[in-house]
């Protein structure tokens, strides 16, 4: 996806603000980075997120109408992390980073309604830490992670009270920062990463039929989380509830 000029301008300002914050806290930018948001694929066991620096997306999309109430998150973010701390010549790597999780702040970026702004204002669900564990060797090593980046409760509030349209006109900003500690005992925070996320109600729904489908849907949705980024086919059950992707009748 290409960023609209207004989004590019706003994100440039966000990046400049982050740079001043980094200088103020005395941390050296570039030591620990989030490079991009990786694009997942469907493997034999489901969701696969491989390390591929050239395959990434610059803008995400969340369909609030497709978020399942029992999901553990409304949106998944797949950061590609890089540890640029120098590598030791010894067998022990004191600059290896042991990851603890990610700090996430969700704010309005462009085109939002007063309702959306009101839901986000002062909402604790828009500012949280998502836990995650893993290790990242020093010397430029890279690793992908999976971040629960959008609480289901917040998506539900926006769906009910945010005045979000069927078109992805409103864009939020996910401000993401990885947290960890080196083997040598130094607390580390990555350079912040700002990711624009378009929100809508129904914009990712491709086709709707009565449940069940008689054959596999043409649009199965995102392999990691059906409410994001990819078109999905859905069906309605006897109570009128939307099910995405649809169940398929056995033959």
C-alpha cells in the first residue's frame, strides 16, 4: 500500500518527535531497531512469519466488523527486529537481547471522527504492554516477533461508538517499542516504530452467503488473523451472526 501525502507528513512528524525523545533519554538510536512490519503467509501448520527484510507492508487495515469477540487480539503486528550492538569475539554474547515484550500506544493519525477520538482519549486500553519472549543475538542479527497490537475491547468500543465508516477513511497510529535486557544486564528499548492502521466496518468482507458454504471460500482471509489486511468471505448463521471465514459443508 502507498501512503497518502497527509499520512507521510504526519508520520514524518512522529518520527522527528521520537528522535528528540531518544536524544533526551541518552540512548543511542540505531542500537536496537524495528525495521518494518513483515507480511505473514499460510504454512502447513497455519500462520508463518519468516524473516524477509524485503517483504513488508507500510500500512495495515483492521475491519472492526470482522473482529471475533473470543479473539486474543483484534490486530497482529509482525515486527522485524535487529540488534546492532557489537558482537563479542568470545563464546558468550553479553549484548544478546532477551526480549520481554512491546509497548504499544494507539492514537488518532488522520481522518478520524469525533467518536473515534473520544473513544481513544484517555482510554487505558490504547496504551499497554504486550508480552513476548525471545532472544536476539548482537552484531546485526534479525528476528521476527508477533505482537498483540490492538485489544479486542478497544475494537468493540470503536465498532459501537467510534462512528467508523465502511470505507477505510480513518487512520490510527500504532506506536510500537520493543523492550528487553541484554545478557550483560543492560535494559534495552528499541527505537520507536510508527505504523499507520486504517480502520473500517466491513471493508474487508468480500462475499456473504448463508452458512455453510458448499465449497472452500475464494477469499479465506489473513492466515494469522481474519480481521486484518486481507479480503475474506463470510456467511450468516441462523441467528444472523456473521462468521468469517465461513464453515464449509462436508460432502
